[in-house]
C-alpha cells in the first residue's frame, strides 16, 4: 500500500484534488478552443475514456468567449490555460471557467494580478502555478549555485508568495521538465516545501512509444513515493491516449481501478497464433469497457489457463485456433483464430448482461 503525501485539498467543479481524494486523470484539448463543436466532441471522447479534468488553451478574446458555451455543455470541469494576458483570465472567470492555469508573476503589473486573484477568490476558482524547466525567469536561469530542479522550485515559490501575499491559497502546483530525473527531483523538493496539491507530469515527453516510457518512469516513480494528486501524461498523439495511459499508470500502482486490466505473454517459439495482432485487438475492443476485470491474451496452452489463472477471462492460442477460458477453466475450445475475439466478447456480455 502506497502511503500518500498529506496535501491540502482543493476542488475543481465536482472533482476534489489532494487530501484523501484519489489521484485524478486529466488531459488537454488540441482543438482550436474557438471551435466549440470540435472542442466539445473531443471533451466527450475524453469523458468516455475516463478523463476527469480538461485543460483548454485560451489564446485570445474569441477563445475566452467560447468558454461560456463550453462550460455549459462540458461533462467535465474545464481549466483555462492562459499566458501573460490577465484580461483573458478575467474573461474566463466571468464566463464560468472552473479553474485557471496562470503564473501570477507573468501577467504584468501587480494590480493586474490583484484583479485576477480577487475575482478567482470570489468565484472559488483554483489557480495552477505551472513551472516548466524551459521557461524560467532570466534571473534564475543565470544562477550557477542551483540545480535546474532547484531553480524550478524557487520559481514556483516566487509565484506562490505573490498569491499568498494576497491571502489566496486555492492553489495547485506543477514543475515539469522533459528530463525525467529533473522532473522527479523538482517534485521531491517541492513536496518538502509546501502542502499544496501537486499536478504531476513529464512535459514534452514525446510520441506515443517514447512518451509513454518517460511518463511512466517519471510519474510512476513519484506516485510510488506518495507524491502527486493529479496527473497528465503528455504525448504527441491523440490526447485520448493520454487518458488511457494515465489510468494505466494508476492501475499498475494499485492506486485506482477503472476498466479492464490487460495482460498478455511475450511471444516465443511455441506460439502458433498471431499473438501480437490478437493482443492489440483485444485491448482495442475492450479499452472503454468500464468493468474491473482482467483479460489475458496468451500465446499457447502452456501459458494459457495455467499461468493466467488469475485472469477473469482469457484467450489461449493453439495452431490457427484457440481456447476461451474463465478463471483458469477452459469454457470454449477449438475456436478458429478469426472468431476468438467475438466469442470472448459474447461471453463477457452474457456474464454482465451487456447489450
């Protein structure tokens, strides 16, 4: 059992972050926020995949205006991602946004910050301070007495002080780098300095394959140490994959359960079935099935019902055919290879009365 760091709890619409709340999964739309229909379509895809919080880029006043309609129709809480222009933050709050991602030290004059914070406080809008290793203040970049992780923490503390001096503490923090060890070090240091909830992720992690590896190592390491209250897996890919990856990390650590747990064996010389192709098809067929079950795809009878007896359901391959098993017991045998997936789905649907 992982003992989680004790953090202050905040709330974004109906999603609690920190405290005793479960680690939440979030992503970011890659649509043009001004295109309300396209953005809502993507938000609903995230919702179906199990996403709990969505961030939107707000580049200008037209995007800020679109927030009004998006908030009304979104099934998920929305976070406005804003850089430099305090007027966009005010516009988004007035249009009902659920949270902001904005660094208070980067939006100009002190009175601008005061206006945003005052309105956020009145409307109970949390603010995420997001520090990226590549965009630190010049004064910090030039310091040679600090590691990059330490510079990130100092940057975050500076922004936190601005908010705290305004008697505002509805805050969460992120400290992201594309370098995994730097990311891990920064969050470890920050976790010792403050009790605000932490949004954990590895920024610019890369494409699906490489990005999953970096994110799993970085996010997984921190979560295993109890550090992290909400996560985003940043991938150069369809953002829906970020949601699936986030849930995969949480399930692998035993922090949360949602949907199917997939297991499959590596191929070897005994395999007489198209195992790699079949395993991918099993994952794709059942990826949105919201049942806490384990489905195994095994290459041969040796690794089939025996080694995967812990699985609720499974397929064991043979020569051009296979077997369907349940809790280690074969229930359907000698199924042609091209019928295995449909037979497995039929068994699961019958057991759970699914249409």
